[in-house]
C-alpha cells in the first residue's frame, strides 16, 4: 500500500519480542504480568498477549475498559482514580467482568459503596515518591479510614495496594531506578504486614516500564503492570529500558518542503501526530524524534546528522547535514522514531504493520462503534 499521509508503522516482530521478554521476566520472578494497555489501545495488539497466556490487564479509563471487555477481556484493572460520575458505566462493566477500581480518598469509597450495584475489587493507590496522586505509605490514619469503609461495604472487596513509580522516567542511572523500586517494594511490604491480618488476600501491584525492563529481580510484589514496553520509544532508550532495535513503532511522514540555506526539511507531521514531548540533548537543544531509513522489512537505527527539531500543529522541521539534506526529496516518505510512543499512538489513531496490515486504535473507534462492539 502506498503511503500518502503521516502513518504510524508497527513492527509486529519487535512487538512480539518485547511481549515475550516481559512475560518471561514475570514468570522467572514468580509474579503476575498485568500489562497496561494504555500504550497500544488496540484490539489486535491486545490479542497478541493472549498468545502468551496473559489473561488480566490494566487500562486507564472506563472507556478503555469497556473497549477491551468487548474484546473478551474479563479481568481488568482501571489504574486511575475512580471517577464517580461514571457510576452507570462502572455498574454495567461490573455486571459482566471482574472489574478492579482505584481509590485514594474516603469520599470516593463512600460514593462507590452507595452507587455500585455489582461487586468490584477496590485497590488503594499508594504514593511512594512520585507525588502525582495516592495516599502516602506512612499515612496510616487515612489508610485505616479508607480500608474500614471498604470493609463495611457489601459491594467492595479490598484488592490490595497499587504503586506507579513514574519518577523512574526521569532517571538514566540503573542504580537510581533500582533504589526507587526497592523503596516502593519495601513500603508496600510494610503495608502488607500492617493489614494482612484484616485482609489475608491483599495483593501488591507495581508497574513502570523502566523498572520492569531494566531490573532482573522484581520479587516482593504479586504483579507488575508495565505498558510502554510493548512499543518502547526514544525516551525509554534514553533511560536504558531498551535499545533502538527494540522500538517497535515509527512514524512515516511525507516531505513537503526543503530550505537548503537553512539545512531544513519540512515534513507533514506535527504536534497533532507526535505530541510535544521532547528529549533534551547534551548541548541543551531538544529533539522531537530521530530519523531512520526504511528497509525492506522495517527501518534502521537512527541516522546521524539529521533530527526532528521543531513541531507546530501540522508541520515538523528536520535539521539535516548537507549530506543528509541531499538524500531526501519532496514527495519522499521519511521515518521518525517518536519520543513518547503512548501519546504518538493515541494521536495517530491507528497502525499499519510493516506487513501492510491495518490495525485499529481505541481513539479511532467512534462512540457508536464502541457501543456496538
């Protein structure tokens, strides 16, 4: 198929290798892999996980949970604080799948206890250092009150404690990532010791791609929930989670203009395709993507002397050395590895595999289609 507009290409072989490695790591550590599907948000990519006997997943919204429930997934954790305004949708889902929700406040638990008509597993988000949301691990007063209200409800079963170490994304040192992970596991273990008498079945769940990719020992918890590992990206390569060869997505963009005196190539591919996420270079400049060359079965590692340096809504500006500038012509398609594959996939709304197969993305499925699935 001839590409004419920005297209998100997916290398299925690389993607399957990424899945296989994470499945094997979870198996070696004796823990459950509950992968986060917010990165790919695709029914077809999700089905690839079933080939490795994955049967429990994580999502980031009720809409996403419904989408994957309609694809036959029956054990779904919505790893985002429960939005009590979606009570009707939560009840509909809870009536047909094993639904797991998240809470960080007593008010949420109270609203769920009143509004739910079907049983759900309710997990409590713990903040071990990321400082985005969650109950601090040593805030026993709030935790005691939250768990008391869960225990008093007929519709709520306490699932356990959830942690997301998002601050590992700001690290490039393995020791720093190991320290963050060890701290979180230690705090979770303390919470288990404190509450195991009341809740003998409580589980400990942790999930971030850097820790789950870089560290070999992930013991001390019951499950891991990485998501970005399915595709990886330049950010993960910078952190050390993967190599360039592991990055499974690439955006193909048309060359629409050239400015020789400035050494700039203009592409049809802007912030509405890539997002505004960027990587800072050693000289303090920023890039929004790295250019690769297409091959018969995919693409190469990034090429030196040419980078995506600026984005506006539809335009992208590529800075190129004279040698690289002369290699591209108006009407060519140029390949770019994204900084953040999760956002790029969400914006692109679909995939084309390197074999020419078109795959869907939740953001490209209409509300009407979603309800009919």
